[in-house]
C-alpha cells in the first residue's frame, strides 16, 4: 500500500494515509465535522484536557484496524490489499453519525426526531431508530449511503464498505469484528486515547507496546479469533485499564451528573418545541439537528451538528450557561465510590442486578421509581414545614459497562478458554463491576438544607425495597 502523508498522533505515533484517503478526508465535510465533536462529551468539565475529538479517534481506529486486519490476513495466508483498503475507510467512517457531544445526547435521538416530525420540519422513517440500541449507528448508515458516489469516485466499493460496517454476520464477519466486536479497533483506540488525554491512568495503562504484543499473538480460529498465552498479561492490562477508565472517567460521579443535567436541559427543550412553546431559535436549531440525525444533510446543517454550534444556540437557556460555568444547581451524591455504596446496601450485587433489569430501556419505570421515592420520603419526613420534596429534587442515572472478560479467549492445551477462567485478574474485573454502583442518585442541596440530613438518611433507607417494587412493576 502506497502512503502519501503521515499525521503525527500522540497515541500511535505517525498515522499514514494513502492519496485517496487524503482526498476523502480533506474534501469531505462529514469527516471534517468530527474535528468539532468531542470524543467524550462533557468529561472535559471534570478532566480539563479531555477535549480530543471524534476526528482524532477515527484516524486512530483506522490505524489499529490496519494492524488487526493485516495480522488476520497473515494468519489466513491471504494478504488482500484491496480488502485492507476498504477496512481502513470503513474504520475511518465508523463514527460519522455522532451528534454533538457524542454519546451524551444519543438517548434522546428518538425524541428529537419525533419533535421534528410533530413540528412538520422533517419526514422520517422511525422504524430503524426504534429498533436500534445505538441510534448513532443508524445515522452513520444513512450518511455512509450518501457518501456512495464519492467513495466510487475514489475507487472504493461502497457496498463492501457498508458490508464491513453493518453486516456483522456476513461473508466478511471476521474482518467486521475488528471494527465492532469484543476486541476491536474502536475499543483499543478509545482506551489508549481517552487515558492519554484525561491523564486518568490508575496503576496501569495501555501502550503501543501492549497493542503490538496483543496483535502479534492474535490467532484465527474459524470465524473468530483468540490469543496465544504470551499475550495474557497484556490482555489483563487492557481489561483493567478499560475498567479503570470507565470507573474514573466516564462513570465519575461528576461526569454522570453534568451529563444528566445537560440531557435534562435538552429533553426539556425538545418537549417544549414539540408542544409549540419552545424558544424559536432553539426549536429551529433542533429541527436542523434532527435532519442531520435522519441523514438529511446539506452544506449548512452538517456544520450545525457540532459541539460549538450547539453551545452557541443553547446559551440562550440560562441553565446551559450555568452548566458551562460549572455552576448548575448543586447536588449531593448519595454515593461516589464502592465504599459508600457498600455502606448503604447490604447486598450490592443484588441491588445492581435489580438496577440492570430496570436499565436504560425502562425510563418510565425509573421515573416512577423516582416518584415513589419522593412519596415515601415525604411520609418518612412527615412533610415538615418547608420540607416537602418533589421529583425535581432528585436525579437518578443508570450507568452500564461490560467487562468482556468472558469474551476474550486464550489458546491452551485443553482448547480455547475464556480469559476469565484462567486469569484471576480478569475475573477480578468482573467481580469489581458486580459490586460497583450501577446507578447514581443525586439530591438537590437545597432540598437537604430544607429537610436536614434526615432527607439523605431516609432516602438511603428506602431505596432497596422500592427498587424491588420497580422490578415487580416491569415483570408484571
């Protein structure tokens, strides 16, 4: 493969690009837009250096996908440069459907599209979005479809690019798995990149040396791959580093709080726009953002789907201005770390199992749980003068993580075995997550000041039975 240009990257060194890749990257707004979408959303409000972008990440994923793809081809004895070219461009395009602030607002995509349809500014088929766990992947598919003419001009087969990205059970499923699988270029790059830019390495880190060692010891087994025992220590480091990244960065109690506040502001504006009572400029912008989410892009609204443009519009909302200034309504976190969680719940594993059953697909039940908590608290506190609580005094946030320790296999004399079966460290990551908080609850500081510390003490005492009630509600 002939490379024309090299981009200096603080994570991987030099990332090399072919002439066609340079033409695609430099001439395509859908790719350049990613320079203006932060990789980790509102994490920068907690870790100030975390302002790296989806553009950086996409180049990194392309680099790592090349390493993985080349290794698989070597294992199969079929070096196919043409296929590798398509793997690279598929990796480059894998995130082009992200909305501003990346995953922060993804959960509101359906509501955004519904609002735009109600206002008559968009016609869209909701079925793919309703069926998708990750709506940004639907947007990515729609945008890749729009790029077909340009890909063809540059000598790519758009059908093959789409197959590598979206047909994970097709003829190229082994290669698709390095773009989206249990050990893929996406995860490897974000673990390395997000650790680098947050500086949040805790006891371990993932370096290019670890990456090289894991890739060199990757072995193909049918339609999947496993690893030689030589890479075990590096795989353990990868799992531990990824877990620490989630616990200390993505699921940091302040990151979760700021993200929930931002979502609440956006959700409130979407609802007002749907009712016809919203701010005109914000509603107009949200219609443009919905068009982007639906893959209906033009020369202007591509650039509106960026963090900076979102901020320029939403500063009209005082709550968002306060968030940017890090002075939103103050909340007290009922627990920040595992120690606090264990002090409240006798059986944290069981509580987490309950929370996981409620999960992100049961927001109505989570809202009901919040209302029940408030009702019970008001009874417990006797609704003392000035102390009555409302649902707005609480924020409940469900958080998720998959350790993947059971999905990484090591080649042994007894055949392939899950890493968690032969590695106490990998198994410890599983156990650590079982005990870590899967939900955060925040109480407005003003409510605590009105009601005294009895409010938080009472809330902690009624949580477990009310969670049981919520599970019975969704099981009925």
